[in-house]
C-alpha cells in the first residue's frame, strides 16, 4: 500500500441492493463527507443503493456479495468476494475498508486483513441475522471474530453495543437525518384525501415494513382499545413488503382490523417511498414494534413535530425523552401504549409542546451533520494513528 496522503480514499462496502435504514444513513454519510479529508468509494451490488449513490456523484464499484448462510456455494462466493474487495482496495489505494452491514463485514474483514488495511465495522443490528437466532453461540463467535479484526467499531446506539462482546471498545454514533428535509408541515390534506381519511379526524399512525417484529398487530389492538373510547379516531399503517416477502402477515393484520370492527377506521397505505406526507397528516406517532437497534422513523416523526409513543426497550429510550418528546411505556403493554396515545389525543396543547420539544431534540442530537462529522473524525484519527 502506497504512502497515505489526504484526502484518504475509503472503500465503503454494503451488500444490500434495496434501501433500508442502514443504507439511507450510508448515503447521507457518503454524500456529505469532507472531500478535502476523505474520498468515498462504494462497493455494492447493482440495485437501488448503487443507483442512488451514482446519482449523488459517488464513485460506485458494482460488487456482488451473495448470501453465505446456508448457501452450498458459500466458500466459493466468499473467496470471490474477498478477492474482489482486495483488488478494489488496491485500485483505489484505500486507507481503510468500511463495512456497513453484517454480510459485507464477513467479506470485508478478511479482505482488509489480507490486504493489511484497517477494517471498520459499523454495526446497525442486534444480531448477525434479521431476527434473534435460535442458537446464540454462532452469533457470539462471529461477533468476537469481527470485533477482533476491527480497528474501529461503530454502533448506532448503546442498545446495539450491548449486544456485542464486552471486551472491545465501541464508538456510539447515532444515525442522523436532514432536519430541513423533515420540516414540520401543516398540510396533511393531500395524504388524507388520497387514502380517504376525513380531514378533521384525529389520526394515529405507525410506519414500518409489514413484518411481525414491526408490531402492526399490536397497533391494531391499540386501535381497537382507543376506538372503544374515541370512535371518531382514525388509524393508518404505513408500510408494505418492498423486499418481496411472503404476504401472509399482511393478510393476517387486514383480517384482524376487520374482526376488530375497524374496517373503515384503519387505513393501509402499502409501501411508500416518501413517508413525509403521512407524518404530516398524523397527530400521534406510535412505535409498537420489537426492540429496535435504532429506529430512524422515530426521529423523522420527531423532526416533523409529532409526539412519539413507544415501548421502553431497544434504542427507544435513547431517542424519546420520556414526558418531554413523547411517552415510553413498559415493553409489551399494549394497554399502556393505548392509554398514552389517548392522553395525547385528548390534549392538543400537550401534543404541540411535545412535538416542538421533539424537533429541538433532533436538531441537538440526531442531525445528519452531527453524524457525518463524528464518523469523519473517528476515521481520520484511526487512519493517522495506524
């Protein structure tokens, strides 16, 4: 590897063709790095992430990183992926290889080691699989191996760091958003018109893929409890199955809404590329899911001055300030979730105050600028101390 001089080239690696929270944060990082200090290169497969990065002027190297778990070709694909990343790193004279996802880390860690380059692991999830694994020892072992290889480990929350081995140093850097993109809006009428929601009806909403851990079934139970006391309230579930997943859960929650008598009160939008019109239209934002490593949509809602009601687990206590920007209730207690939501529905001044507090909190703690500068400084420190 030739002598390093600023700006330092960094090879960022992400395996996902689609766009999730980790990919949105990565795009913001790549686009806003100080080019006088760092030059980003992205290794990713063809898909929406690569397209979006190219549109933002980021150098993209199309790099397929196939699934390894349970694949009969795992060793062959792993070897090919490692060699491709090593070649790319040599070509751009990368000062470090930065893995943004678990799968990319499995490829990038060894590519960095063999190429004698620093390895950065940005951990966005609790587990190395999408859900808690049935057996924890493989998860624990691989985390140990990845942490041992990394010169810099970044977690998106303290809750995520708690799921990593305790004998390593982690830097927690919260995901950030552009507060100007998520400005408060008073006009939710177009969204309500589109989905046949009365313009003056109180509206409670959630946003999330229609998968069980996002908690749409709990949201419908909450809606049923609120409907018993405030029958004029409407509810909206924003989300679908953009990754072409099985839709049996979607059918289940539609049936649940009908059985609860919410057929004309509970609205399903399907997947929306832009959730801002939905956030503008709602009065109270609810997060009914399982513990989240972060939960980007919560800060998006707060930036648009919406009070948040959520379970006090995962990273939510790091995001929502209890009693100031929303309410946190005991995990799994849907009755408490409904009671907190009712309290906000019945008090417009409280909603307004918590909404304003929420935007201020985002500006202070969860801006894109803050996230980028913190990652940038940690990368510079690591490279210049190597």
